[in-house]
C-alpha cells in the first residue's frame, strides 16, 4: 500500500512536468522545494547568515506563480496530503496532540528545566523520552503533512511558497546549531578531562603534604618532651632562688615598717602642737570676727540713717524741681503769648509800611496818569486846552477892560 502511494506521488510530479509552463527554471525550483531534499551532513549545510541571504535573494527574484501554475501545484499538494493521510492510518501509532514541531532554538530544545516535584513523566503529562519506531514515523508524517498544508494554503491564497522556504531555513539553522552544540560539548568534555587530571595531581600533592605534616608533628612532640624535662630542672632552682628573695624582701619590709612607726610618732607630736596653735588662732579670729560684726552693724545703721536723710533731701529737691517746672511752663506760656503779640505788631507795622508804599505809588501813578490824560486830552480832560485858552482870553479881556476903565 505504501509503495502504491509513493508511485502515485511520483506520477503526479511527472504530470506537473508535462504542463506547458513558460518559465522552466521556476518549475524546477518548485519541484526541488516540493521534494524537501535536505542536506544529509552538517558539511553540506550553509551557515545561517549565508542561507538567510540566499533565501532573501530567492524571495526577491521569484515572483508569484500564475493562476494555472498555482492550481497545478495545489492539486499536487492536495494529492500528497491525501496520500499522507492514508499513510497515517496505515502506521500503527496514533497522532499525539502534544507533539510540537514548531521551530525552537537550541536553548529551548535542549535547555534543562527546573527539577520537577513529580518524578514520572506520565504524571507530568510529558512525552516519552524514547518513542517507538511507529510513533517516530507517525510524527514525521504528521510534520510533513502540516508543512504541506501551510504551503497549500499559501499557494491557493498568495501563489507563493515562502512558508516552505522558511521551514527549510529553520531546519538548516537547527542542524547548524546542533553541530555547534556538539562541538561545544566536545570542548567541555576535553576541559572536564583536564580538570579531572588536575584534581588527581592535586590529590597526590595533598597526600605528600599530609605525610610531611605528620612527620613534623612527631618531631614537635619529641621537642616538647625534651623541653619539659629541662624546664623541670630549672623550675627547682627557680623556686629556691625565689624563696631566698622572698625572705630578703620580708626583712626589708620589717625595717621599713619600723621607720614608718617612728615617723608616725613624730608626726603625732607635730600634729598636737599644730592643734594648740590652731586653737589660739581660732580664738583670736572669733574675737576679731565679733568686732568686725559690731562695726558692720554700726556702719549699717549709719548707712540707713544717711539713706533716709538723703531720700528726704531728694524728695524736697524733686518737689522744688516740679515747682520750677511749673514756673517754667507758665513763663513759657507767657513768653509765647508775648511773642504772638510781638509778631502781630511786626506784621501790622509791615502792613502799614506796605500800605504807605502802595499809597505813595498810587499817588505817583495817579499824578502821572492825570498828567498824561491832560496832555493827551483824554476822558474828562478832553478839550481842556481849548477851555484854558478861552479862560486865558477871557482873563486878558478882563484885564484889558480893567485897564481901559482906569
């Protein structure tokens, strides 16, 4: 049955090759991507940076398929998916929903999780570490089926196969990361071996040091025993010497004690004499203090009397000062009144002088103005010269008449 499915898949590919496609190179690229031919060894895998650049260039160069090409490829992919579904029923293993074939980094794939509290993987709901051949085959079939479904969906909607290119890139990257991980593991193993050898050498060196230390400890014990023997002899001699020295010190202290007692008796005599002198001095000082107290009382009494007298004098002087202040205030009031009167008189005198000056000035002005009016014959003096001439003529006539009568 599996052989028939494979033959049918190859026949479908041959039918695609017979279709009249304008771009032959593009069809070859589709066939190569559909067959999912991956490099078999890490040497054939390009670096992640190079493969990424090549895929980006390919995406830039390859344009979307024509509707006819997309339909043909879609039919082939659908046929492949149908065959894979049939193979899935043939494989004696069920599809586990816990399978996760999405792209993961090396850290996510091989990273060590925290130690679980539950020991058994079945209780934790995890997949078995070593799957059976049927489970492995079923998982790979399921993975291919999922990839082809994505490619089919993209081909129908966008007429491209970017998801297939991305999947190939992820597989290549994962293989390269695994190769790098293996190289780093080898390097760590070599370092661990070197550290193990170094530990062995350190262990041997520590063993030799331990033996040397034990030997030194034994020699030290022998030296300590010898020192104890020598010190015991020295200790007896030192005890005798200390005893003799102690007797000498006791004799010396007895002599010093006698000297101190003699000095104490002498000091007692001196103290008694000092006490007698002190009593006489105390009597004299008491008499002197009593006399001084009497003098203090006398001077205090005299001081109080003088204070009273001085206070009376001060009170009288204060009264006198108050009276004089009142007199000064009255005199100041009188002086202010007289000063006001004087100021009024002076002001009146100034006013009179000003009025006199004004009257004189007014008289002069009036006389000047009157002379001006007379000369110019203005106002009431208009025709004054004529009247004066008439008067003068009349006077002359009268004089002539008087002369004629005579």
